[in-house]
C-alpha cells in the first residue's frame, strides 16, 4: 500500500507565501495546493480571470494555468504585511518574467491572505490584478521660492 504524502506544516505566513511562489514557478500542482486551506470558502482571482471559490475550483484554475509550457518567475516589490495571531495579509507588486531568458511579462497588484489552521498557516485568498505600467518618478521641479 502506498504511503500518503504528509502535507507540510508552514509555521509562519512567510513560509506559506514562499512555498506558494516556489510551487507557482515550478508549476507543481500538489505543492501549490498544499499551501491552500482545504476549505470551500477559499478564493482565487488570477489577473483578468474569474473568481474561483472553493478548493476544487481553485485547484482546477491552477491546473489550467500550469498546463502551458511557459514557466513564470516572480519578484515581489513594495511588500506590505499585516499579521495577527490567526490571520495574515500580504500585499505587493508582483513583477512577472517568463521563459529561460527572463523576458518581463508585466506586473500585478497582489493580495494574499493566510489563515492559521491546526495544520499550520494556509492561504485562503490570492487576488492578482494587472498593474498599469509603473512610471519612473518625475524629476524634482526645483525650488518653490
């Protein structure tokens, strides 16, 4: 009889977030879903996509995304975190690149919410929206006097 794989225990929201992005980059559906709470109230929204609610719908969305050959890489910028005893929120700008040459693919505004469960921290919400082109800051206008 085959042994069942014991899901990892993410001891911090940061551990769960790191595992989420590593699974995303690897296109690993089992590891991806191990970062999510096994709950019918979880929600995932990919940029330009529909709202996926519930474990099965979220898994199907990731399976569809991972079906392509292109692997993505992520760099998070301007990370804001709020963490309580049982809930954590991470908001950031996701810079996305694709392929082995790392061609930039754009950016997204992302919010990830994690819940502390009996089996460790798990994601309950991933919401990413396309970010407009981020402009370089304008040069100073000079003295006001």
